[in-house]
C-alpha cells in the first residue's frame, strides 16, 4: 500500500497520559515500537513504551529528537503548541497536522471557525478586562461563564458569574490572559461524538456518548447517549460537517450541549481521541485508539460495530482505585482497566471501569452507592 507506515516502524507520541497509554497499547498490538515525550518521571504511558524522553512538550530540542527517532508522530493533548507541530512536520509525518490543533487551542479562533460552518454556539465575547465583562453582559446576560482563551482537554477551568456584583471575582482569572465570556446554556446533557478521518478524507463517526462532570473532572460517560434518533443524527451531521472542514487524519472529538427543547450547541473541538471514549478499547471492533493508529499509519479502516449500552466510571484517585480493587473481586462481568500510577506524576488517574448494562439508571445508582 502506498505510504503505508508498516508494523515494525516507530510511532512517537507527544504526551504520556491515559490517552497516550491506550494508544501505545493499541499500537504495540499492531506491531509498532513506541516512544513518548512527557515531562513526568513516570507518565501513565511509560510502561507501554519502548522509550521515554523526559522533557517539556514544547521543548524544541526534545521535539526534534523525537522526530528524528520516529517514523511518524502523533499528539495526545492540546498541551503541545501548533507551531511546534508545524516545525517537526518538516522532519517527520504528523498526520493529525497543526490546523485542528490551531483551532482547538484558541477559543476565539475556534468560535469563528464554528460560525463559519454554521453551527449553533453560545453567544460570546472576547474579554481582556473587567470593563469588557461589564459591557458584554449587557447582551449576554446572567448567568454567564468566563473561560481562558487557551484550552487543554484535561483542564476545564472556568468561572460562573451570576450577577453584576460578582464581576470583580474575575480579576484573578483575567491575569491568565485573554478570556472568552459565554452565555450560560441550560444543558440537560453534555454530549461527545468521536470522529475519524482517513487519508482519503472519508469521515466516520463513533456512537454519541453522554458525559458527566464533577468539579471540572470527567467522571462518567454513558454510551450510546440516551437521546432520540433525530438528535443522534443531528449530532452526527454536525460532527461530520466540522471534520470535513478541517485538515487532519485520525480521531478527534466534538463536545456539545443539548437542551430540553432539543437544540444543540457546540461547546468544544478536541484535536485527539477523547477520554470519554476510553470504553471503546473494551470492544474489539470499536477501539478509537486502534482506529487512530491505523488511520495515521495508513491502514484501511472499518467502523461497522454493534455497541452494548455501557456506563464508564473514571477512577480519578487512590480512593476510587481501592474501591475498584474490591469490586474486581465481586463483579466478573465488569471490565476493569488499571494504570500503573505513581504519586510523583502530574495525574491521579488510576484507570476506568466499563459496565455493560440493560438498565442505565439502575447502574448509575449502583455506581454512586459504590464509589461515593
């Protein structure tokens, strides 16, 4: 096959978190060697890799070395700057490219792009000062949400403003740089759809899932999402239209809000496989990680699949991990994935649990009783 990066080649991964770990596992299964670049001493992906370079993700020297040692490079988060990707593409293929990263890293640019493809987004304003907020709320209203302009899928920092006398609370937040103020969307669900594009430009979709957050951390995902067929088809249509308008190869994701009336608002583009789709690794014909590896190395893709209703519980700390250890002895029908986690790393993620179920509501109650 023309331009096929064959098994036995080396895939360099920028970032060493849980997404990198699952990408490495999928790549090793297909016969590739793996190198990772990550600033932690013991990142989650390290045990799965053939070698680990300890350096900041935007360190030019380290990125060049990674490029020289790899046959193809991929990234697992928005923490690497798009200009860095543009530079190393002179040395090594980076099929994801920098355009999707450029759009996902800058909220203002992302919103302009989303407006250009005619999808619903929350009313917003660019903010650099408290006076900008005072002016913007005249049109946006309360409550509203202040977010930093730069983004990383792993961090969901924001500030909710409920009334005018709370605007002064934003002073410290604005010290981080340019921000975006968005109208509050009274969402009944937060949705995510995975999208894969191959080298021919063909786009396919993953099942839409429901995301549940607590204190800015993704704690659960439910797949397929409990939405109507009409809404599912509209999410897929929106996702495909966005993927077709961007230049990339591989798996990305789109986050959306749905409201009770059935309207959808696009919240964010994620330039890499999304953690809410970790569960796909538990289905041999569905894994977004194997699909991503195949897409960037030039394998033909097939996304025909049948998906059981599933609930995914993220194990966010040692407490969750210890509870899961107990449940692993009690629940043979649950699928447990544990990471070798270390206290000196930058993440407390310990793994995740996938529960295949015929009654999502009962399963959610059971997980709450067990883990909370």
